[in-house]
């Protein structure tokens, strides 16, 4: 994220990048690892976005499992 340009992001830049990841958790993890390496503390917005995305992902997983269970029961 920062090596190519030689710039060091701040928490606001990381927050914006996080909002652009949508449901790409590989990229979210990369952003969080970079923040840890650079000792960037997450702000409230960053934490809220992560919590919302994790909750949404869990909801979609449960929904998919429920649909698969219904399909299996129908067979």
C-alpha cells in the first residue's frame, strides 16, 4: 500500500481504503496488517465499518447455509 509511492498513510487514508474494499476481506486484512506494521491506531469510523462488514458477512453465510439446508431437505 505504501511502498510503491514512498508515502506513509494515516488513519483517514486507511479508513477511506477500507470503505472501498466492500466485502474483500483479503484486502481488509492487508490494510489492518499495514496499519499494525506502521503503528496506525484505527479510528471509530474504521472500527464501525469493520464491525458492520463482519456482521453482514455472517448474515450472508447464515442465509446461504439456510438456503442449502432447505434445498437438501427438499431432495
